[in-house]
C-alpha cells in the first residue's frame, strides 16, 4: 500500500475511535459502521417528525469493506453488488438495534454522505429513497468553510480506499446530503 494511503487509513481509524464510529459485526458482507449521535436539526419524515437533539444511530461507510470500483468506472454488476451489500448491512444494523438495549431509545437512523447529490433524479438519491430513506440537502453546522474540510477529508478517504471512485468526482464538485429514516420504519423494513 502507498505510504500516504496508509497514513490516511491510520488517521481515519484514530478519528473513528475518538468519535465512537465502530464496527458492530464481524460479517465481511457488512459495509457499514455505526455511531450513536444526535439528530442535528428537526427532521420532518413521512411517518414522524423527529426533534433536534433526539438520539440517532449514524451510519458510516466501512471503507475497508467497500467493493472496489473498476478503474474504468462502476458498471451494472458493481451497482447490483453494492445494492445487495447495503441491504445486508441494513439488516445487520437492524439486528444490532434490536439486540442492544442502549439503542432502544434512538429515534432515527441515517447520516451524511458526499456520495449522493440531493438533486432530483441523481442515481444515489433515487437508490436511497427506494431503500426507504428521505434525502435532504446538508445542513452545514460549520458553514461552507467546514463543509470544504469535510469534503477534503472524504476526498482523501476515497483516494486512499477506492481511487477509481474519483474518476468523475472533483473535490470542488462534492456535495453532501443527509439521509434519514425513523427507527420504527427502519426496523419495519429491515428488522
């Protein structure tokens, strides 16, 4: 592995530990890690309004488990595999919620991603909506300056773990989106 990629990987591991982002299963088909957090602003979801500050389970990509994109770019087989891995991961998250008493009080499941544009018709947005999530524009808690650094960090992770994912993505073009679902709906769909 390239030494700079290894440094980025170690830094990400340490930052994840500090922020409580952790694997919750040893299943190699799981592409998600979790973090207990709080809803950053009121979420108006189809089945419930979740108030700002409510406890939430944040979903994070498990970079080491993500399937590698072919250097020529993703194809239909890659998209199909990623879809299956996401459903498997959501089912594992639901089992984790049900078997962990401290998670019974969460109100929402979701997070923030730079891989999905909030624009109508974007493939990633359509996929998340079909999986039951509501997708929103990112509420920038640190403003545009903070979002730049979040995007820079994401871009570095993409370069370190899945360089082909940058083929049509430029640092300046990354857009962050939020994706959310109530815990009740998540468990109904994946539990």
